[in-house]
C-alpha cells in the first residue's frame, strides 16, 4: 500500500487475503472477561478477528481513491498491534521471573468461577452486600439442589477490588449448569433484541399503521417473559428432574434461573477460568476415579463450548444494540 501511495503501483490482494486469513485464526471467544478487558485497554481488541477484518475493509472501501490515507491508517493499526505484542512479551518476561500460579489453591475437581458485581448490581455498602449475598445464595441453592449438591459447594476462595469480583471454586457439573443458563438467557435476549430491531426498522419507515410496530414490541415483551420458563424446562429435562415428584427442586431452580438472568441483565457478569484437561488429577487410576475423571472432562468440554458460544452471542448482541441506539 505504501508503494502504491508513492506511485509505484503494486497489487496487494494476496497480502490482504493472507492478513485476513491470519486474523480469522484469532479465537477471541475462548478468552476470559479479564483477558478481553486487558486487550481493550491496549486498544487492540477491535483489530483482531472478524472485527479487525471489518475495520480494515472499511478503510480500504472509504479510501479507495486515496491510497495514501488508507496506507497511513493501516500503518497506525500495525503500530498498535506491535506495541501490544511488545507489552505482552515484556510482561511475560518480567512477571515470569517473579511469580508462579499455584494450581493447588483450588479444591480438587473444581473450576474457578468469577462473579462481577458491577453497574446495577454493584456492591457499594454493607446493605448492597447483604442483598446481593442473598441473591447469590438463592442462585447457588437452586442450581446445587438440582444436582444433589448444597449451596456450600459454592466455595469462596478469593475476591478482587475495583468492581467487586468474588472468586468461587465450584464443581464442574455446577459450572456447566451456570454457563448453560447464561447461554440460554443470552439466546432469549438475542431474540428480544432482534424483535426490537424490526420494530425500529418499521418506525424508520414511518408507516401510517402504528399497530404493527406496537404488536412487535408486545411480542418482544412476551418473548422475554416466556424466556425463564423455556430455560427452566430445558434445564429440568437436561438434569432429569421430575416436575411432579421433585417440586422443591423445580421451585428452587426456577428462583435460581430468574435471579441469575436478572443479575446479568442489570450489568453483573459471570466468568470461568477453565482448566486444561491434563490438569485433572489422574494419580489414582482405579475404576471409580477413572469414571469420575471422564465425567469431569466431559463437563469441562461442555463448559468450554458454552463459553465460546456466549462470547459469540455477546459480540453479536453488542453490534445489534449499537445499531438500535444509533437509530
């Protein structure tokens, strides 16, 4: 592009395609919220993956007749990426000499879950602490009961300041259930946003029949109200819970789902630090332990799949919400 800008015309289609191919291999959906936030602080997140490709294509399209400006902007992107790489390499080199991660801090066969108390569910004083502590007791109780566990299986192992982050060690099966509820909740929210987007499109058309727009908004509200029941029904089926004979579990799980979805809709967030499969203890190779390890691996596999889909939906919904807000 720089050569083209100096009138030394050279095709760069192959180079562009190679760059886009490389950007597509960057899997941002496997990152934790903390990792994503760090990349945002380095101003590099929007230059990676599909968003990076869209940004570069936008530059090329908008400046197709001004190759010098396009080359300058792409060069600025390249500088940001190089600075990010240098920063991460420096951190890795410096911190790696002084710090090591202690994996044995977590109880065996558990996964780290981080709960972010922020925005509408921030903890600012002891009253907030009491109220939100009660909310998370209900969330933990319902999900634990559904799997024959107890709220005590949500073990608090740490906390961080800023937007208060509580770190919990939970069983793999419980982690999978939490992530499944979050995923299904996002799918409901996605459908609601899609419906609202159609309402906004009709509004922009300035049709004389306002009832169509009102009916669509009403449909969005109904979809949201029915979402909890759909999530509950799916969870009961997956966990094999009988509505007739296990009513206490059904009621507890419904409260848990309702409060967890409400928590995230108000700005709270839940994330997981996913262990690698080789981290699972295999020191005891008896049949019982082998079966347990196999079950844990399967739960971790489901958890990873759920979290990747959650990240994809979060990115898609952010784009949809931005489009609606701009109208």
